[in-house]
């Protein structure tokens, strides 16, 4: 484990045929659309109330608090996305808009540094009395992240200074010292935000406070139970007395260093694990590192969907148990996969193993992109792997699954989370560790990184996800020896081919933890070609995943594919795909601006031989058919219909 990692946000510019349209979409369409949503200006969409709350808290207008108790987090994430966008593409009008929001936020801050519109407007005397449910620290954390991103993009300190005052106040309230609250938040977020605040300011107290919140969790007695008793066993969400809080749901069932299995609310869990990884690196804490490794392994080998989704049940938006991965009642909240990406990146900072980047890539290309419509104005909160629209409407157990993306949500944590992740995509492509420069994601653009105190420029061209041709050109002021480490993706369906300055390389490569390492003296304008075989292949699930018995999925490169009713008719469940007949890959330039579709042979249950009775003696009658699969991230962009990732095979 090494602490010599570098954050490179200011030095990466994305220029990629696949990703540039998405970063432009965030900048030109998503950020303006979400600003309208936060100001309740989207017709027929769930109101946000978020900006109005700040105006009321600042004394600029009168009214009642509206929305979720943690509504402040939505404009904070929007502002963070703006910061990342401005860092890559300065925009005076957008910056002026953001400055106005910052003025409003600072005006709503209380004289002692406290900031939360719900408690300022509605219950000013009840601060910190319901940490379990009301998420004051969660909102604070998101605002701190926004402050750091905006400061790094613009150099403006107004929000950063305000959040330092807030962090100073929080530090005076929480701790194990006499007179302080020995608590922590119900929704983890401030832990990782305080690390960012520490890195931006150098203030050690913020790092210690983050570690306090991590270390205090899971200690006896259970703080949330004591708090519930002090409230008279009541809840913010329901009238009357309620059962005591679940420690496992809040990841407070054990001290974090003793945890091995991901439990409880999925978003809260991975946000906490990300902070644990931060602290493990910065504090050289091997106990935390080992806990992170165990939790990562449990999630990615036993509780993760093929799309990179996590959280299998809508009851508590939570993990359930190993290999319980239903396709049609799945939750797989968008924020949970974004948190998993945060966790993956931090694990890569500690130990450069391709497993982390593989999961990061899987969640990014499939679930995160799939959660947003192609025009950036509609979103999935829940990301299913199987959809039957009529069941979504009429089966109460599937009401959380939407067959169509929504304009906005009463709890709209996911849309601005998508915006801030894609706007900061450059942070996830490279890292440097000692004398090694790692390429984790194959996304085109230019970057400057520091390798052993010297600047190395790198230009990348990538044809992914449609084909595996990746090229690099180095920019160096003088020859320099270092190791270039290129990830060998888990989906790579054959041997990757490397050439340097037109010559194929074999002897100079060694594979270390899933990265092809080339150690040599590099010179200016050296060119590297990295060719990754991209072919469609069948994927099967572990025998313990009961929902996948007798089924298979299709993956091509980093993309998972699905069947849609529009291409294959209904019901999709009547199709049996012929896994032995081969898969045909065809580039369709008319579909979604150009994508690879996958086709093959199938059999369809013969419904015409049935009468009205629901059952009969087994006959197994079917007729020949064909199937057509499209990338999962694009499903639902052509209208309403059935969808399935996993299908019967023979």
C-alpha cells in the first residue's frame, strides 16, 4: 500500500467519440435541465422545492419547507457537477449562475456555521436530535464536496470558507469528549467529504473528524438506539412509536474494521467504504485496508449484478444476502453504483489491481449510462434487468420498478449524482504511483501527469466500446524511464496485442495484477498501439444465483446486452436462445447514431397450440425464431415495452 497517489482533475481533457457527446450533454443539456428541476420549472415533474427552501432559509421569501428532509443535497450535487464542468469548459454564464446559488447558500448559513434548510425553517430547536433519519451530516458532506469542486475549478473560496466554518462547528459538536455528541450520521457521506476538505485545505482536524465518524460507528452502546429512546421511540417518517433502528441496516452492527459482509442500505454502505479506503491510504491503516478488501470481495463476487448494479431489494434499498440477485424486483439504485465506482477508484489508489477498474468500467458503461435517457432529461432511480410493464403497474411488489425513465423524483438524489460523475470522468482514467503510470479506462483525450517529479503528457485515442483499438502518444521534454501499465480488461476475449512505434512487442511486457507493464526509456512522440479483442460472448451466472438458472446473458466488450420487446415481440419469456448457434455482430449506423447489435437463433414457445386453460401435460412445442439484442444502457429509449438481460438458453 502506497500513499504516493496523485489527483489529476485539472490536467485531463476528454476528447473521445463515445464519451465527448456525454460530457457535452451534461454541460449543455443536463446541468440546465436540472437547474430548472431544482427551481420547480419542469412541467408535470415532481417538484423539488430545493432552491425555494434556501430562499426561505435566507429570509428572502416566506413559506414552508418543501421536499425531503435531506433536500439540500440535490443542489449541492448539482453545484459539484457545475464545478467539474467549469474546470474542463469555462463558461462565464454558468459560473455566474453558480455564484448566485452560492450567495444564496451562504446567506442561509447560520451565524455559528450550521447549514440545513429543514431545521432552519421548520424545527430550529431540534438540530442533531435525529441523526438516524434526518441526515444533516449527509447534506453537509455533499455541500463540502461541492465547495471543494467549485474552488478547484474557479479558485473562488466563498463556499469553501463557508463549509470550513460548518466543519469547524461540526467538530465542536461531535466527539467522545465530555459535552459532545458521540454520534454519526444515518446516511454516510460526510466521512469522504471531510477527506476532500482536508486535501483542499490541509486542515488536519477535518481528517481526524472523518476518522472519528468512521471509528465511532458500531461501537457500543448503539447511538441510534439511544437517540431513538430519547425521542420517545418515535420516527421522523411515521406517526406513533416505532421499532428500534436496525444496526445492520445502518452498517453500525460492528466496528467497521470487523465488517466482512455488505449489509443494509447499499448507497450508505459504499459511501462509507469509500471513506474507509481514503483513510486506509492516508493513515496507512492496514486494518481498514483489510476490511475494505473483504467488503469489496463480498460485494463484487456475491452481491453484484452483471450490469454493475448493487442492492437487490427495494425494502430499505438494501443488500439482502449472498447470491440473492432477482432480475425483476431488483433495486440497483443508480446512486449505489456511483458509490461503488467511488469505492473502486479509491481501492485503485491503494493497490493497482485490474479487478477494481473492471468493476468501475462495468458500472459506468452499463448502469450509470443506462440510468439516463439519451437526451439527458429522464432518469431511472431503479435499474432492473427484467421489465414487464403491466406487472410494474399492477403488482405491488414491483411498483418501484419503472418501465420508463422519469422526468424527476420527489427524492432526486440520482440525477445530479449522474451529472457530477460524468462531469468528473477525467478523474478515473489514469493514476501515477512511483515510477508507474497506470491507464485504468480507455477513454480518449489528453492528460498531463507527474511521474517522479517530471511531467508526462499522454494523448489517448480509443474506439471503445465498439472496438478495441486504443492508441497513445507520449509528450516528454526529455527521455525518461518509467513503467506504462495498461489494463487488460476481464472482458478481453483473446490475447491483447501491443506495438510501440510500429513494432509488435512481446518480450518487454509482463502482466502484473491485470495490467500489462512496459518498463523502458520513453521519448517524446513515442506511439503505443493497444489492441483489445472485442467480441460478443455468452455469460452465465453462478449456480447459487437462482434467478439465473437455465439462463444466459450476452456481453460485448464492456457492454452488457439485452432483449427489448420492440425487436423480439412479447412475451420475451417465451424465447429460448440457441447458445450453440453463434452470435452475429452487426454495426447498425441508424440505431442510436450507430451501435453494434447482436443477433442469433432462438425458439419461441408455440402459443398458438394452447387453448384457454393455464396448464396441460408437457409437450414442449416451439417454433424457430431469431433474436436481436441491443446494449443495455440504451434500453427504453425507443418507447415502452418488455426488456430482459438474462434469457433462457439451450
